[in-house]
C-alpha cells in the first residue's frame, strides 16, 4: 500500500494493551475502506507506531508487514519472472538462488534483510562459496548481486519492501578481490600440432581448428551458422551462442550491444578445413534424408541436429587424453581459447587485436587474464630494442 487519501489514525485502549487504528482512504480497485491495525502495544509504543505509519503513508513508503522469507520470495519471483526472461536466464537465476543465496540468507525474513546481510553473503561466497568450500569467482558473485538487485527492486515496486537492500550493499570489486594472476593451463604450439594430428580423421576436426585459430568460446562455435560464415571473403561473424537448458541445446542470440558480437578474420588453413567440412556435412545430410535436421549450423551431429555442449567437452577430453596431451581442466575445451590467446600474444599479435577477437568487454580483461604472457613479450621487446641500440655489446 503506497498511497492513501488524507490518512488519519488514533490509538485506543484494548484491555491491558493499546492498539493503533489508521484509516487510509479506499482501495481504488475494490472500493473497500483501507484500515491498518496494530494491536498488543504499550501506550508509548502505540504512539510511535501511529506516527511511523502516518509518515510512511504520506511519503508513499508504507508496506504491509510480511514475514515471508528471502527464499520464499525468490521462489515466487522466479516463477513470475518466467513471463519476461529467457529460459536459459531462468535456469541461471535458479542455480544462483539455490547454490549461493538460499543456504546463507534464505531463512531471513525479506523485510528484515539489510545491506549488511548481503555484504556478509558476498564475503562468504568470496571465501568459500564453491561446493568444495573454495572461493567463488568474483564475476559469479557480481552476477549474484545483479540478480538480487533486480529481484529486490521488483519487491519494492510491488510494495513488499520500502527500499532495495542491494542498492547499498557492496559486492567485491576487482580491486578488493584481486589475487595474484593464475597461469591458465594451455598447450604449446607443438602440443596443438599433436592434437590436430590426433583428430586428422575426426569428422569435427574443423571445429577444433576453428576453436584454436579464433579463440571462440564453446557456445559460440556450436552456435555458428553458415549464414554468418563467408569463406570467399575469409571471415565469420559471432552473433549467437548455443547453450544447454534443461540438458537440451538451445540457441541464444547476443544483444546488439554485447561485446561478444564480433567479426573474426579466418586464415587460409582454417578456410580449407571449413570447405572440406562443408562438403562432408552435405554428404551426411543427403545420407540422412528425411531424418535430417536443417538448422544451418556449421557444426552438428550427423543428422544435422545441434551438438550438446557437454558431449562435445567429453569427446574433446577423451581425444586429448588419447593423444597424451596435458589436461586442460577445470574446463578442458575452454583451454583451447586460452591456448589461442597465449600463442597469439607470443606471436606478438597486438593485445588490442587479441582482445577484440576474443570478444572481451575491455582491453583490461585481456591484459589481466594473460599478464604472464604479456610480461614475457614485454621483456623480449625490451631486449630486442636494446639489441638495436647497443648492438652486440
């Protein structure tokens, strides 16, 4: 209840206690008189409550007391959000609520929740938020904060909260949570060549080649359409991703402002691989006949259906293990993206170009992720310039 028409009220005795009665006009939807009653109070307590209610009604900040828990509210909010959010977004929100919110603050009454409670939540997640008790990634914590801010803002709009507690909460910033850079597991040039030799006869050799020569994410490779590949001009466009929702592949377009949308030039060897792959794919579709699914995807199963991201990762891990190559865990296929970036920087490709091809939101992200490489390249550059200045001395 956010507004009232000239609200009035009084306190009255009821037995050994006092109660507050406030009249706040009529409900425009039902025409019924609005009455707020608070019982079982001491006299001074009742006077304070009367003043508080009248001030909040005048300021349109009054909300009905409700003892619903944070977990109960978020469960209902998620159901209501199904009308406006994409299916994969709902799945992500549901996981965040179950894994990172309910175990810690789910039992707190929604109207009792404070910014301090959220600060404690973020600090706990930063220290031991993973299932195995280790620290949770900063980006994940910030995503949880964004989700909660949206959910609690809806509670404000629906008169369940006076104000959004997430507005004054402070999720850990990159500066506060920064840790020493971790050198991600990657393959060397020789190891990449070994892997490509291992998959020489594999029907998805072109997929692994594209991943290694563009740095595209798994979801981006699997969501790539022939409509966005120009083999004559030698480029492709990343405009959507293929994700798993309920263990089923689903295509998701990127927003126009998403940095993941980008154009990537292709080298001659990758173009040859894609031409060969396209010929094989057409043969597979002819063989499949009426059973063929035509999604125009570049990389599919033999019947044209989308490839499950999980099954691709499992297949890749098996191929790498059979080739005797180092494990790229915890996200083996993502290790190809890190390998591409590392090799590109070692080949002295400008970091601005690498960042753009990777689809990073900023150059700072690329520099932070691969500072172990850029330091080495910087040192080599220093020696090269010194060699020109001082010669052999």
